[in-house]
């Protein structure tokens, strides 16, 4: 109820009480039978009591309205305060819908993109990305929406005045209650300084982007290093059987297999991946780069040796359980009650890795779920209970750091 409504209600109550007094005075002047004259005072008392109760209710409502108005004023003050913090923050902040179309932008974002913040609203962020990197930008955005986790990647921006600059995008998805998919995205854009650019030019940078399920061409003269994402490494024997021989996560090198090998090796992107391409001539000429890669190669070799030790066990149950624990201990993401495997391996791929039939893997996974140490989230990703991963995690932690 507004202040005007309160005043009108109070005026009506006062008018009601005035009319009741007038009616009471007139009734005393009327020549009415004795019985009716005795009922009139009682009736007027009831009406006066009802009017008094209405008056008290009106005062309570007015007090509640004053408190509500004060609370609304405080909320508006806080809203303006946080809006000012957003608008005048020194970093470039934006809010977009799930497709990357800007809905809010602060002053720093306008300065970075050389565009008024109000003009940014309604424009897709990909329009400010260099043409050569737009596919990579869209793939990263798609990966973030699929994984429902925060993301970070580097792109070359094209400002409104045509200038180009390197920037790091940090993106966090926002959810509404009960929504299974992000309804909005929060962006932090940080321009890479000139000194940082100088350092980056001395270090190999991602040159190849592969979508999930895409095959990566291997060559004896080329080695790759995973910048982000996950790559599956398999071996194709002469019999036609394909076996999982390892996984390469962020920082891990792979490739450079000799052409004389009787086994054909394959690499497949299990997620959207960014790869650094390293030629053998580049490695021969850069001793510092070789020293950086050496511990990463050792780490992947140790992972492969642990994988071979697991696959060498006699029982299929032990092989599959060991493989799952190894994968989540190395690549798992912490979730409530356990660790989640970020990639989705098919039953056929798991069966190939542990040397058994697909139907056996299906039955074993069903048994693991029945025992309670293996579950699945809403997107079908496997979750292994923490106490089942702890032993394998301790063994991995004992390996030299990457």
C-alpha cells in the first residue's frame, strides 16, 4: 500500500467515526419505542469498536509499509553500490547469455574493446575475436557449456578501432535454481602485457585445435604437447585390434612415433584440445625446451607403466577397477562424495583398455554401482568414491612433479 493509499484509508476511517457520532446524536432525538432505544447504544458501541480495530490495523499497516520502504531503500543503495563496483572496476567484466551475446559490460570492457559499454550490449563476443581464432573460441565456449565448469583460454582480440591485442578470457557459468544448463556467463578479460607477450613468443603456443572425437595426424617428425584438454592414445595391431596405451592431459607430450614400428599408433581428442606442435628440428635446436619436456615425458611414461601393471592382472574385475581408480586419481575432478572422470569412455574403449569383452565391462560396471563405490552424474560421467581413489592418488603423488 502506497503513502497516498494510507492517507486515503485514514481519511475514510475519520469520516466513518464522524458519521457514527452524528448518527448517534440524531438517534437520541428520534421518538422510538423503548426497546429500540435500548438497542441503539449497543449497536453504536459495536460499530465504534469495529472502527477502532480498523484504525489500529491501519496504523500497523502504515508501520509495516514504513519498514518495507526502508528495506527497499537499503536494497536499492546496495544495488547501486555493487553496480558502481561493476561499472568502475579496473578489470574488463562482462555478462553474456549462454551463447556469448553481451547483456552487461563495464567501463573497462568498453576501453579494452574500444566500444561504448552500452553499444556492447546485444553483440556476440566472438565478433571481437580475430577471424583465425573464432573457431577455437566457439569450441572453447561449447566445451565450457558441456563441462559446466569455469574455463580459461587466450585469444587475439580485434578492437572497435581495428587494433589487435592478446587477452586471457576467464569465464564462469551462472545457473538459475533448477536449471540444468547455464543461463548466463560471467567474463573477465585481461589484456596480456607487452612483457608477457615477449615471454610468450619465446615459448611454444597452441597452433592446433581439435574437437572432441577428432583424429590427430601423427608423424615421426612432429611431437605435440597438450595445452588444454585430453588426448587418447591407442595402438592398432596387425590383427586389427585397437588397444588403449595411454592418455595425454595438459602439459603432456605425445607423438614422434618411429615410422618403422610394426604397430600403428593413433591419437584422438577426447575433449576439445589445444595442441602445441613441436618439430624434431625445433627440439634439436632448443635445449631448454627439451629440459622442460623431459619430466613431462617421464610422468607420462610412469602413467603408462602403471596402466600396463593394471592391465597385467589376471581378473577382469581387478583390471577394470584399477583402471578407473588410476584415471580419476590422475585426471579426476573433485565432486561431492568422490572424484569424477571428466572424459566419457565408452564400454568398448574400457573393454579394449583392460583386454576383455564389452559385455563383461557392462556387467562389471553394473556390479560396481551395486556395491556403491561407483556412481554416475546427470551427464553420465563416472564418479569413484574418495576412499577408493586415495591409495592410487598417493602413489601418483609420489611421482616427480610435472
